[in-house]
C-alpha cells in the first residue's frame, strides 16, 4: 500500500543548496529540517525550492551551501495557522538524496525538475487571460497520502491545457506531469505594511483525465 501511495506523487530535482538547514519538527525522535535549493529553468531563471530532509539522510549541522544535490521525494503540503487563518505551506519531502559532481550535472539535467501527480480536483478551476491574451487555469489537486491524509497542490496550466482544464468538475480524477516553480509576491499584512513572500505551484506540461 505504501508503494502505491508513493507512486501517486513523485518528484525528482537537481539543484544547488543555497541555505543552511533549519529545524522544522520531530516525529518519533526523528528530526526534520528545511533547506532551500536553487533549480535552473530553461529560461535561465532560478526557482528556489524548499526541501524537508530527515536528519537520518544527512548531517544537518554541516554547511553545504554551494554543493549540488539530486533528490527524489514527494511534493507535500500542510496548513500553518497564522493571522487568524490557515496558510498552505508546501515543500519537497525528500526520500533519497545524493551529492552530484560538476561533471555529472549534464547527465541528470533532464531530470532537474520533474513531478508526477495522480489526484483529484478539489476546487473549481479558475480560468483567465493575461493582458497579452495568454490563457491560464489555476487548479487545486488533492493527492492521497497514507493514514487518510492528503496533500493539496496548486497547479497552473497554460494555453490548450488551460482551456481543457477550465471545464473540470470537482472530484475529477487527473494525472499531471510538470515542474515545481517558485514565484515571489507581495502580501499586505496591515494598513500600510507589506511582506515579500514566496509561492510554490506545479507548472503543468501534460494533464490527463482518468475515468
């Protein structure tokens, strides 16, 4: 059963560590830490992706900034309560990791940022057009995890995929292939106070509806 759950949410990622490890939480005596990696996009833009890593996989007290790392895992979410409401927090939960030498980077480049999700539409799609006429559809996908839990993953579709996805109904079973991307935005937190934040979503390259 655990293998089947793992199959419905698969991430592979190659990037450069750009932060120290910071403690997140502990489960049954096992500590979990957050670290951020920079991942290249084809456009030479960088996505900055948070990883959640067990202390059993790596010595979290060491400084690895600048080192290249290859990870496999799952894109997970949880709700953090702040400012009197819940905020969806996303990160890549790392199952396996390895350090990569510079001369091995090219070999892994095509797997530098890939995600596969098998889940269910849990919110009505939001379809819109940019001022330049580009079509976009925002989706929220619920992906089942073991012990009755689910991860809620924001996804963004473009062009033909956006038109196709705009007609999805809540509960539709879908498979998604794409990449994880980061996006900065400004959050208003008071009358005159704002805060720069980072959002994460799946940029969809292929989407299928399952019966």
